[in-house]
């Protein structure tokens, strides 16, 4: 068993991100905090992704289901049919192959824990 405290996990800069529609506030970025390091699980990948104001993942699909648990801030998750606001404590289940994006709203940062299968792939569209 292992217990981690999110505030103690170092952040890895993921560089520039995709801005939310209508964003005019300048550069947007994302960072990652790895919860389950490579080799620590035979089943899952798990990390926190932190979004700056107006930052999103951009459209993508996964080859496995994805779980998101919002930890702070306020954001959006969208598929081709709808956009839904997400807030701390919300849990999102995205099915394998579903085209989607997620990220912060224009006026707040947002962070979420993401859980996927170990070795799964994302395809950026």
C-alpha cells in the first residue's frame, strides 16, 4: 500500500495547451503530477493534470475508458454532442473511442486526477 499527498508530488511542465473557445488571454499551459509512477502498477496509469486559465487538452480519443476526478477549480468536459461544467468532487467517465476534450474555464484554473489503463494510447485530433 502507498499513500501520497497531492501537494507533495512535483509538477512536470507539459508546455503549451489548447485554449478554450474564445480565449484571448494569452498563452495557456498544462502540468502533470504523477500519482502512480511507471512500473508501480500492472493495471493503471494515474496522474493529476493541472490546467492554467482557459487551458484545455484539445480534441482527442483514448483506446480505453478514462476516469477524471476534479480536484480543484472549475472546468469543462465536452464530446461532440455536449459541453458540461465540472467542479471539485465531480467524476467523469469517458468511454473508449469517444471524441472529447477537457480543461479549465476562462476565469479559473482546474485540476483533475486521470485514470487510464497502463499502456493505453491517446490520439490527438
